[in-house]
């Protein structure tokens, strides 16, 4: 019990820090041999209570010699300094560039002694600067290392998902604090045919020291740990995660649990979820999960999206069934994530899908297609569980208005912003989740299936244009395609909001005809038929009886 209490106290501390930390994200990595269509995929949920959902766009550009690049911290917007610009930068749309390179991230923080940023380049800048300068995953790793060692690192520990048309890597880095400028890191190539997941906890354990085809690392990743007094064992026994991000209850329960859930959903029979349940729940740090697993079946975009919409359904950590989920089985807990009753501290679960997502995506590097067509970012905003993904070609000339930077903000509402429109629908779902969420999910499934069909048709059309030498026309066509999809998205989600309001207003459920229209009472006066009132779940009612039964109990009047 003493050990468990220590773990709970540790989780409370971590979750309290997470409530103020602007990033608490989840990534899934799918190699081309594991995917259904031969693409490499990376999913990423940028989870922040302050991050606005928009699609960053940087056109390719040539720069004059001597041009300097201003670097701003992605989280805070704080100016960090200047670095020399390169002669040419590649086009990027979100977290993907024109050469089909993808980079995502999750923050793991790491040792307190090293949480003293000392440099010009933060983790967000590392992503977007690297995307503008690198063409492949290996080139990205070299670029990141060069930026770190040359200009210093201005963030805490990070795990990066890095993928191109052929390879997928997980790269973990941590700064050197006050000891030295720069950072130490290690990168592991995910074997083809496998999937990986990470979520705010370092996941690279032991790694090979003489296998550059599958493992790259900073030359001082071990020697620095020795010099700083973090490690005294042999090189062969060195574990990056144990040394630089030691596990505690919070690291497992609030972070590794999400990776566990992703691996169980994709791995199926190839991942013994029960075997690692005590690890995911924070009880057994020695029972580490594998870094990657072979999926049970070829993985599609829809499969990855389903993972990103997970709330631990069907597991001991499923929090849609406990009393805290209320009458409508709400799988969310508003912050703070920890609380205290009678001197005992308690915590809420942190699932992959979460309310504070700014934007999320499933990016595909489709190597069988030309780069102009192959790079596709399935992009969404707000909570993944109730938000749709829309395919965006990285070769577009401009970002559609609903996703464009500057169209609204966290402090400024915009009628034309997808972030605000999706939030309106999602916020309604939070009121009556078990009634409303299935309706939204059905709409999402239809939207994304239609998007895939239309994307495949567009791929064929664009390929024909490129083959005939009409590259300029192809870029115009893909820009129009993405704009039209987004215009339709806004139209359909406004209509969805109106429909949900009419159907579920005031906690009633209006009756519908087979064609989906609402039933009237037969008077011809647009008066609805008598509404339905679904029964509340018994567990919730029993909780009310236990808490307030003496007051609400019906009694016979004599």
C-alpha cells in the first residue's frame, strides 16, 4: 500500500504539471509493410488547452545569402533568437513536406536536472524547420542533430515520429541542461511490417550500438549520462528511457497507457494486452512493453483514426461507465486531473482522444505516387472522437479558408473556421454523449469514406495531368479539390449542428420517420410527435440514491 500511495502521489504531481504544460500528445507510426495500401503513416494529436486548430503552410522558397530566420517558441510564442536560413526551403503543409516527409511529436519532459532549456531551437521549431530542409527520414535526423548541436535546445525531452516514403523512425532527444549546449538523442527505425506508438513518455529502452542501418544516436548519449552522474553501468546495459526519463506511476498511467491502448487496438492477437496491463495501469514498471508490434491485419487510415478516437473502451481504464461519466456515459473529465477527498488523492484517466486537442492528423507518404500527389495529410481539428478528417494534398497552392492560419484564434471566434464549427458540434455532444456521439460518428464515417473515394478518383486525374506535363494544372486542380472538400465540410457540419439541436433540444429525443425527417403530431402545424425520454442508466441512479436518497425518495402520504 505504501508503494501504491507513492505512485498515486507521483501521478498527481505529473498530472498537475500536465494541466499547465501546453502539449500532451499521442503518436502512432505505421510502416509501409504494415499498411493496407503500402503507405507509411504517422498520426498526431496536438493536445493543448491553448493551441488553436489551424493548418500551417509554408510554400517552397529561395533565400538570399545571409538571410536570417527568426525562431519563436511554438508553445509560448516567445522569441528565441536567429539562425541562418538555407538557400532553399521545401513546401510544407502542416507536419508534412513536398517530399512526403512527416514529423510528429510527444513531449516526455525527462530528468528535472535537464529541464533547463539552453538554446535557440525549441521542439516545435525543430519540426517545422526540419521539414523545410530535409527530404528523407534519415536526412531529417541529421538535420535535427545539426540544429541541436549548433544552436542548442530550448525544450525538455521529446519523442519524434519521423517517416518518409520508405522508412519510419522514432527519435528521442533531451537537452543537456546547464551542463552543456546541445542535446543527446537516439533514433530507432521501426522494422517494416510493424507499428509503434508513443505518448509523452520515452519509449526507447536498450538499443544496438553497432547497427547504423536501424539505430542512430548522439556520440555522447551514454558518456554524457556518466559525466552527469546519471549512469555508471556498461554501454551494453544502457537504457535511454530508464536514464533520461525514469518511469513512475504517472509516466505509465497517464502516458504509456495510451501507447498500450494503441498497440492493443492495432496489434490484436500479436500484442498480449493483458500481459502488459499492470504496466499500463502504473503498477509494474519492470514489465515494459515492446517498442513496436506486428499488427493483426493490414492497417488503413480508418484504423489509425479509430485508435486516435479511443477512450480505453472495454478495458479496466474505461471511464465511460463509472459514476463520474454521469447520466450520458461521458468519456471525459474536465481539468484538473487530480483531486483530494478526506486527505486521499485521486486521479482521472487520460485517454488518446481528449477534449483539448487543437488539431490532429493521419499523414500518408504514398511512395508509389509522384511526390506532388503522394503526400496527403488527413487533417482534423478539435477532439478526434467527434471531429472529421479531410484529405489535404501537400502540393496545394493555398490552404482552404476553414483551416487557414489567422482565421480566428482561441480568443476570437470565426464563422468560417472549422475549429470553431467542429467545437460547436462537439460541445453539444458533451451534454448528451451517449445519444449524440453515435450520430456524429456515423456522420464522420460517411464523410471519411466519401473522402477516400474522391481522393482515389483525384489521384487518377492528377496522375494523368502530371504524365502529360501539366504540372501547373495539377497543382491548381488539387488546390480546388481540397478547397471544395473543405467548403462542403463546413456546410455539412453546420447542418449537422442544426440537426442535433433540433433532435436533442432540452434533453428530449424527437421521433423520426424512416427517411430521417422528424415526425409531427399529425396536426399539420409543425408540432412534433411526443418525444422519447430514454431511461437513465441504473449505476448513475444508484449513485444518486446513495448520495441523496433520503431527500428524493418517494413516500406515501398518510
